[in-house]
């Protein structure tokens, strides 16, 4: 009996201790900021083909909602108490989608989540989506290996590496997040004309079949 009472007393003490432990603070969730969208170019004709933007492939260190930072050449970690609103590859895919939509050139757009049919696909790999310390200052680096693919045939029509670097205004997380937004906008501004040019120079589907 005494043993049972002692056990109950110990449990009560443990429960009481748990109730006074401080709760873990929820991380601050950041969306990928974007510059104000410009008005679409109404002078250029909308292109007739449909484009699907795929979520880029990424390694385990980048395929997460953590805000990655490289304090040294061979070390990758993340900002404590902060996270993205979605996984980094999804953030980049959505930024590209929004940029194409704002351009007004390709109205028939979709993303891979919907699995809709499209004439062309923009895919590839996300090689870097992090801040790196250079001379004691964080610099946001986004490296995207883009591929323009003919849907159905799964044929690569064009490929190019895009590498964007934007210094952050300071070391605080909101300043780094702002640099991520600026870098993403720069990347999208480069990817759109490359995609349109590569699609215009791509051989017709009939000539591909005769190869």
C-alpha cells in the first residue's frame, strides 16, 4: 500500500513539474516576398501553347521549409525560430508561376500539382536556395538548373543554369528574407525570356518524330 501511495505521489510531482515547464515558442513563418507586379505587356501577343511549371528537384538540405544558411563552406544549418511558409522548391515554383502570369505572355499556365496537360514543361533542379556568409555578411544565393521539356515526348529542348546572388541589407532574419525575395524576382525575370526564346526556337513536334 505504501509503495502504491509513493508511486502516486511521484506521478503527481512529475505532472506538476510538466505544467510549469515553458512552452516551446512557435517559429515565425515567412512568405517569400515579391516586388509589386508590373502591368502585363499588352502589346505582345499571348502565346498559343500551354506551359506547366514543375516543382524543381532538390536535395534533402533544401527540400524543406527551413531557411537555410551556410555559415561556412562545408556547413549548412538554418535560422533558429524561423521557417518558410512552404518547402523551398514549392516557393520557387510558385514565384515562377506568378511571374509568368504577370507577364501576360503565357495565359495557359499550370503547375504540376494539378497534373494538367500542357505542350511544354519548365522543370529542373534547385541547387542552392540559401544565404551564405561572405566577408561576414549574408548573401542570398539561388541556383536553378532549368530545363524546357516537350510534354509527352519527355524531350529536353533547352537547358540552362541560372545563378543569382543578392546581398542582404543586414544579418537579421527579415533582412535576409527580403534578399530572398529580391533574388527570386531577379531569377524569374531571367527565366521568362529564356523560356520564351527556347520555345520559339524549338523544332516542331512533327520534325522531332522524324529524327
